[in-house]
C-alpha cells in the first residue's frame, strides 16, 4: 500500500520499489479492494522479496517491523513504521491501516526535497 500511494501521489516522480522480508504468495484481496476504494489498482502486483541490492540502491528505506531481517547500509535513511499487519485481515480491518499508511506517505512526500529520491518500502 505504501509503494502504491507513493507512486500514485507523486505521479511517478519518485522511483519506488516494494518488497518484503517474508512476502506472501499473493497480495491480500482485502488490500486490493481497499486500495480500489481510493482509486488505486494494485491487482496486478506480485509480492517480491527484499534484496540487499534494492536497499543499497535506495535513499530512503521504509520498514514495517522486519527487524534484523532487513539489510542495513550506512548512509541510508531508515523509517520503521509500526502498523498493524493487514495479512489475513478483512477489508474493515484494512481500511484504517490504509488510512494510516496514506497519512504517513503524504508526510514523507512533504519531507522529501529531491524529486529523484528512491524509496523502498513494503507492499
């Protein structure tokens, strides 16, 4: 959701990568439905594994509780967003998570000063 909001709200001005330390096989259908409610279609997205190369080539790395499994490199800006996990949740539980993610993404966009900044974050 964070990557989808970043891409949508910046109209592609940021290069966004989305990956997880232990991604599911498919995107939660409730997440797809919740994002469709706000006009963002993520139905074609496929969960990807977070790689050291993706982190190394990014300026900002957003994690959501991956702890020691996320690669750490000096000089990168890391943000760890503690949020409820939408995995296995229905749409009623996903909506507030979506709203919180959108709020944090909007705040991050306001902070970023370089439009070419690359952000890596969870799906």
